[in-house]
């Protein structure tokens, strides 16, 4: 039996040797302790709780194998809400929390508390849809994905967060068109990594490829959405996209090509990168 401190130090060394960030060890143990209401900082020199040690030993090997910590834990936090995540869904990113913040502020400006319909295309874990509904109950929220496995996770997340969302399965806008659903706001964080781009192995090896790649120019799914948007969005509606930081010019041109009367605005993320695009029809 060892103390929490000893456990951290023995594994920090292994992480360093493998070129992985040693801080991960403490962060992982901290999360496990929280689940058992143990305060790691107060108990740092106490013997490790057996239940925590068992979980730690199982998980640490996966972390040493470069698997993202949220998959090992089985959950992630997004906009203050807890979401189940597994190999079938992308781990929601902090940039996407900024997208949710932008949508909520623009909703206040354009719709001023009115009841409106919103859809989240490519919902994955349901992060965007669920956070929007939790923050603004006047939104009637639809969420769709091509992956039935992802939808299973998203539905469970909606249930766990006590949140009413209508889920649809299908490719891009097809399920909305087929069911004659019209919305005021369309939001999507579609797969946008270029197929030729090299990405971190922890992402490539563990996150679902259907959630990552957006064709040779990264624009495949934006094109599909923009081409069909007029079929499901109200004439004065809004579209919000998360985008690759290097897609600003191309995506603006694409929006103007398909929706020539619209106003297009790009917003930067906290790291000063072009990250969100808003289209006012
Ligand atoms: C970048 S992930 C975004 C997930 C989630 N919205 C988020 O922001 O964390 C893209 C999502 O699009 C889904 N997807 C990929 N191709 C699709 C398609 N043709 N139609 C609908 N969804 C698709 C993937 O399954 C994945 O869940």
C-alpha cells in the first residue's frame, strides 16, 4: 500500500520517460478522488483508498498508452455539465464552449427571449444541443448525427442532464428535410480536419474518424449544409459554425456563394484564432 503522494511520484517518472505530460498522473488521481469524495490535497500523505487504487491501476496503463484522459474516466465536462464520452464520440473541446456562448448572446440580441427552434447537426455527445437547452429553456432543440452509436451516448447525456431534446439519425440535413422540420438557428461543428492533415496520435488513434475528417479541403460538410440550408432555416434565421482556424476565407466565400444575400461574420476564440462563423440569412 502506498500514499497518494507516493503513487503520484512513481508514475510521474514513467510518464516523463515516455515523453507524456507528468501532470496527467495527479489530474487523473484528482478526478478519481473526487468521485469518492476524497480530498486529494488534504489526504495526500494518507494511504490510498483501495477502490481508488484499483481504478487508478486500471486507468493508468491506458493513459501511458496515450489514450485521452476523458475516455479513460468515461466523462468530460462541457459548459459546466457532465457528459459521458466513449470511443463513439468526440471529446467536446473548450473552443466549442465558446461557440455555445456566442449562440446564447446572439439569441438574446436577435430573438430576445422568444421561443424558437434550433438544430445541432453532427451532435456527437450532444454537448452543444444539451448545453444550449440547459442555458435557455425557450429553445426547442433538435440534434442529429449519422452515427447511431453517438446518438445512444447523446440520448443518455440528455437524460442524465434532465434535458428534453429531439434526436434524429441521418446524414447532415436529410433527417430535417425528410421530417419537414424548420428551424430558426442551425448550429454545427462538423468534421473539418483535412484528410491530408497530420494530427496528434492521441486524437488519430482514439477519437472516431467520422467525427474528424472533412474531405480534402476540410469543407465537405459545410458545403453540404450551405447547399441545403434554405430548405430548413427560416428566411431570417442564423447559422453558426465552428471551423478550422485556417478556413476563414474559404468558408466566407462558400457562404456568400450559396447564400449571396446573407451577412457573414467571423469570431475569434480565446487563443485569437478564427474559430466561429455566423451567417445571418
Ligand atoms: C467534430 S464532431 C462534433 C461533435 C459535437 N457536436 C461537438 O461539438 O463536440 C462531428 C460530428 O459529426 C458527425 N458526422 C459526421 N458525418 C456526418 C454526416 N454525414 N451527417 C451527420 N453527422 C455527421 C460525427 O459522427 C460527429 O459526431
